[in-house]
């Protein structure tokens, strides 16, 4: 009889423990569901780059050249633009809302005094008729573009409001960090914010510009923010 009672007691304890465990797991699930979503970081240069990137003319009505001026090396996480195939942009085919966009870049040095020019796009619409760009020139990194203001596409140029020229000479790597939350976007050049603006859209595409000079981009990453 004693053995029988002990067995019943053991079963009761196991049953009670299982119920307690299920309640504990349910409580944990509810707590986790209430927490903010974990930010996701996307590497923009992957083995699937052929389906992830699209070349678009500037302006959008302008056809792209037959010259293949964009080259992607997924192993090195690099994109090289030769700059010899006309004015266009290379769009990553996914829209982002709030984000932190990291990109490193450098121009290939040329003799003389070339007017190096390219850029990093963000919050563009699909064809680039609405566009926002972090300019890459030896004169400095700054924001400019055309953004909707009260329903009208309006040009802006923040070069005059750039805190300082932090761009390194051709041949040296520069780092751009573009952050957009809500309608506020900032550009940090080599670790320090140089521009801050309000834009007229809350989502869009990121991309790279070709404008006549060979430039290499690497370590392109977007961290999506709440």
C-alpha cells in the first residue's frame, strides 16, 4: 500500500510540474511578444546580387548604356563602377523604412585635378524621380536631392550646411553612415555627422551612382530600425 501511495504522489507531482512549466512558457512567450522586434541587418552584396540589384537611367526616361559598368564581387562584398557607361544608378531592390545604412567607398586615383563625382542614394522611389543622395566628391560629403514638400517635388542642397569636409583623398577609403528615422535623416562621414535633413517620404530604395569616375563600394549593410 505504501508503494502505491508513493507512486500516486509521484504522478501528482509530475502533473503539477508540467502545468507549472506550461504556464511559465506561456508567460515567457507573452513577455517576448511584448518586446520590440530585433533589428535586422542585411548584407547588400550577396551571391544573389543579380536578382537584388537593378540598373536605372538618370533621368528615369534615359535608357541605360550597353556598357556593363557595374561589377559585383560577392566574395569581397564589393561593387565596382567603372564610370564609363553613362549616368545611371544601381538600385537595391528592396524598400526600407527606418534604417542605418553603412557603406565604404573610394575613388580610383587619376592624374591631374579630376572632378571626382558619384553618390550614395537613399529613400528614392523606384525610378529615382524622387531622390536623396549623399554626395561623394573631394569637396566633401553632403546631402542633396529632390524631395516632396507639401505635395511638390522640391530641390535641396545641404553643401553650405555641411559641418566640415571629412572626405579623404582619392585612393583612400571613406565611410558613410546614413540614418533615417521618420522624416529625419543624417549623414555621418568617417565617424562624424556632417548633415541633418527632413525628407518628404518615409520609405524608399538605396543605391549607388555612376557619374564618370571609377569608384569602389564595399561592406554595404542596412540595419532596419523600429
